[in-house]
C-alpha cells in the first residue's frame, strides 16, 4: 500500500529521534518516496547526512537554502508533494504548537500548508503524556482529523516505566499501511488475475508457447493491490516478479492454469484474464526427446479447454474481464468474444499498434462492453492497468 507514496517525515527534538533512521529505512523498503524535515532541536539527536543518505533526498531545516543567492525551500510545494505527512517523534512542545497554529519555523509552516493526511507519533515522559494539557491537545488534533499513533508502554528515557514511548518504526509503518488499506477503493475485494503464457510440451525439451511477457497482468496485480484488493495472480512462466503481498500461483500449462483459476474462482469478486493461454496442445507428449529424423515432423494437436468460456458459465456475482489480442477485424472479433464468452468487459489490444502487445512496457487498448467502447492512447502498462481498474470500479 505504501509503494509509490510520497511520505513527508518531520523529526522533532526527542531522544526518540534516533529511531527516525530506522523509520526512513522501513518506509523505503516498502517502496515509499521519503523526504525529511528536521527541526532545530532534533539536530541535537540526529544528523541531516544520516537521513539524507537513507532517504536519498536532501533534508529540509530552514526556509533559506543558500544565504548568498537567496535560494529558499518552498514549504508550500513540499506540502503539496506529500501524500502522507508523518510527525515522528512528536514532542509535547510540538503537539502544543500544532494546536495553536504557530508558523515560526519551516516545519510548522509546511504543516499549515499541507493538505494530505497527518499522522502524529507522540514521544515523551509518562507524566508529560498524562498531563491534562497534552491530552487535551491530542484530543483537539484528533477532532481536526489528525491521526494519533498512540505511544507504547515501557521503559522511558527518564528511567520510569509507563506510556509515552514512541511506537517502533515497523509499527508506525503498519499503522500507515492500515490507514491506506481502509481508504482504498477495492478494500475487501478479492481480485483474481491470470498472466503470462502457457507452455504445452511436445517432449521433455520442446514446447509450444508464445511471446507473452506477463507485464500487463503483473501491472494489474500491483494496481489492484495498491487499491486495497486481496490479489491472487496465476502466472505462466515469466521472468518478472510480483510484490510479496500478492498471492502468486505459478503454472506452466493451460490445464494447470485452468485448475488454478477454477480453484480460486468461487471466492473471487473480480476475474481479469490477461494470460495468453495456448489454444492447442500436442495430443501425445513424448516421454523422451524426439530425435531428428526425416525432413518433416508431424504433430497432432488438440484443443485446450477454453478457460474463459467455462468460467463465465459458472459465474454468479463475479465480474469477469477478458483480453483480446487481435491482428485483423480487431473490434469485430473482440465484440464477438465479449458475447460468446459472456464477459462483462473485453480489453482489446492489437499487434498492429506500435508499442502495444507482447514484450513492451507500453500498451494501447480499447475497453469494450455490450453498450460502450472507449479507446485509450499508448501508455505505460501501469497506466493502462489504472485505466482498466477505473473502468471496473465504475461498473461493479
């Protein structure tokens, strides 16, 4: 959920500031883009070079970047950049300033300019945290829509035991992940996607296959995951990888793909079949490598089961999307596939379009339903995945 998100981290003057290095690293591991603001007091606990190195971005401290040239840091632009604004650790002093709306520092001015969700992770001693002023300030922030990441109980810097210890970095990251999950448009939906080619073996060495790279299906899996869906990806043999959060089922043949799809389908809300499944397979598979013999080798082929046609006949409330890769009479053939296989949507792409089809990082598609069709320009497959899921969301 955090992959590709812009996270702005503000570090204030608490002993817990040392954890900010681990926090940045955890966010980077999740695929986030991280920028850091250090307050003046936080510089007593952590150095800019540490957080700049880990985040791979310059660290912000003051409005003025260069005294001689007058170059300055734009707090408004930084606030607009952020998808999430995380203040960790947040001292009692900081929390008080957030409530009163002070803007006497780069950090506080950025906070007031920010329009993204704000998360505050308090860090202070037990009695400071329990103090009525602090509790009222936290309640005020919550009433304004700011998310408070409650501190843990444990040993504090003073030597006391109690509540006030900043949440551990991995727990803060989990909190952000859960927030994004709850807001995601496909939260609670189960999405089943097929991707890649299938291989139909002639003998232990040779097979009938195709050029599908699986990139379109994998892009759809990542996009659906980013929207909060529980994603299962049934993949033929490809050289790309998916996120760990995706349930990946590796298959080789059309029969293996069919079994995997059928097994998962009952629990599925949305099925997207991008896989280039073989239409035919050898009637007999040789147990040993076929030796070179005469001038010709004759293979008897038989049809594979039509997974889409079979699965559509079984559907109850599932939304089923098929792909059609065509070379002639593209729209006519795609519409015929839509009707014959009782699909809700068919996504057409043509090998005649430059940059579309197998192996490319781009694609050009037309999304077709019974009553509508929408053509899209050539885009990255990630952008195409977004267009397809936008269409699905409007339809379900």
